[in-house]
C-alpha cells in the first residue's frame, strides 16, 4: 500500500471508505458511534494527508488505491457545513463546483447559496456574542432577551443527570429537598410537556450522563446515606428500561463526564473530602473500564465536553477554591509517546457547579459558583481560537449545581439550586439565529 495510505489511522481509513460510498457526516457518525464534529476533524486530517480538497477527490483516491471497489463509488453527499477545511464559504463552494465534481451547475449554485447563508449565520452568531478579539472595554453582549422559560421540571432537583436523545431531554436522579431520588422525567420541546419514566434503580445525586449508541449512561453518584457508589446504570429510552453494567474502578461522585468516539470518559470527582485527578475510560462494547493518564489538576464539580475532536475539562473545585483550569484531553495519544493533556486558555475566573454544553464547537458555561458571591455571567469559549467571552445575564440568577444540554441550536439549562433550595427551572437559550435567502430561478 502506498506510503500516503499507510499514514492514515484505522479510524481515518474507515471514514475515507464511507465517504467513498456517499455517506454524509451524520451517517458516518451514526455508523461509527462518534460525533459529527469528530468526523469533521478526521476529514480535515484525511484531506491533508492524502492531498485532496473535496469529498469527491477523496472518494476517487479511495478507489484508485483499492480501498473500495470502483462500482462502490457514489457521488459524495453534499454537506451544508464546512467539515473538510477552514476555507471560507466561498472557497468551499468553489471546491464543490470544481471540475472533478460530477454535480450539475445548478446544484453548485444552490450549494453556493447555502454556504453563503451559513456565512451570514456565523456573522450573526459572532455579533450576538461579540468579537472574541475585542478589548475588555468593548460592549458586552447580553443574553437576557434570548432566554425563555419553558415548562418547569415536575420535581425540582439539584445534582441531576441530563441527556438529550431523539429530540427528548431526560432528567435523571438528583436531590429534591432532603431526599435523594432515582426519578426519571423526559421533556418534549415540541409539546413543552414532561412525562415520568421508569425510575433509576439506585437513587443518586451529584451525577452526570452521556448518550452512546442510543443508551444513556449514568455512573457513580452520592447515595442518600452520604456515601458514594461505584455502580454504573444504563437507561434505554426506547424500551424505558434500566440495566447494570461493570462497576467503576472506584466509587465517585461530582465528576465530569464526556462521550468521545463511542466511549465514556470520567474525570476527577470526589470521595468524601478527597478530590481526585483520576481519568477512567469505559468501553460499552467490552463492558470494561480502563484507567487513563491522570488530569494535571485534582478537582470535583468540573465540566467536560467534546468540541472539535478534543475533550475540554473546565473549572472545578479542589476543596479550597474555585478553579479556572482549562485542560484539554486527547484520548488517541494514550499509549503513544505523545502527552494526552495540554492547557488551553483559562476561564476568566474560577468556577464550579455550572452547566456545560457545546453548540457548533462553541462551549457554553451556565451558572455555577464563581470567585465572588452572587450570580455569574454566562461564558462562551471559542475552542477553535482558544478565547473566552462573557455574556451578561442581567437580572438573571441561573443558580448552581444545574445541568445544560443542547438540542439543535438551542441550549437548555435545567434544575440546580437557587436560594439554598432545589430548582425546577427549564430555561432555553437560542444560540444561533438562522436567516432565509430567497432564491430566484429564471
């Protein structure tokens, strides 16, 4: 096999072969049980390694090198987003209409309009959140008018686990008053209604959840007794049923959690008053936990999220103070000579107990406890340029120990604690505004 092909990792080869069959980024992500953002990152690397500039050229390369049969080649699916490069929308459109592409001229024109609209959407987004390169004296964007109160959680809770699956939001377990519960409630944004589901067998609080392969994973947590557990319970939203999986290497609560390429990653947390720097990887296919390289910083109540093919572990509490740490984890470097951890730009101030979620590779931190008393501003982190922007929330107290989850262009903030009492809040924040461009065909 040529050296160029040998430079591709096993995952990159899988994705290249799927591109050659005409699969879209979403279809590739679903088949490989990874995020679409991860697919985009792999495609950028593939294009750079094999020296191509479009999906069609990549597909032709795959056929030429014998990675797929010639008859398997299908015109690669049009992607509305820019997964392959950091080229401008106009440059990307030019690539889509290149001579190597068999698309008809009218399709190229439509593609250009779609990409131009994407560019305008991006401009709107950045205007709403302010330029990341602005000086501290520049106008601070305001988020207040973009928050809407939706149907409240039927049971006010803090320390809940929240996950989104098939346009439904699931609020799992947590603490309501003095009671630790296993309650499960699902929210339908289309009807703005909640439904009670089968409760989690083991009631816990101070937990998080991720979705992998259509299942919701909830590890560990704090029990009603105050002790912590090493139990991993998995919820099937299609069957409304629970099952137990392999126990964690140690009992833990108040950890940060992220899903990446079909695996679960658990960072830090606490056992009693002991704060952890541990990292555990869980493989659902093998039902097996593996200890990975420890975090540089011991902490609990941090946030973790995948953005652009990297896991960001942000903020937290070390038992003494709130932290501004922004530590970036690359799982693929485990077992190599590379260092899996690196540092990103720190938070503007220390923070913990916040909600965290990513939309369009922009990470949002909502609520939490800062270095000073009182409510804190929402933060947006532009992961591609490693810069932070505060978004003022005048007159709003989003509370602490809440959770955040994204659905499409909307960001939901759920539960938490306000005025020392559990909150039933269900607030939605529109991250991206879309616009329509009329198309006139003569």
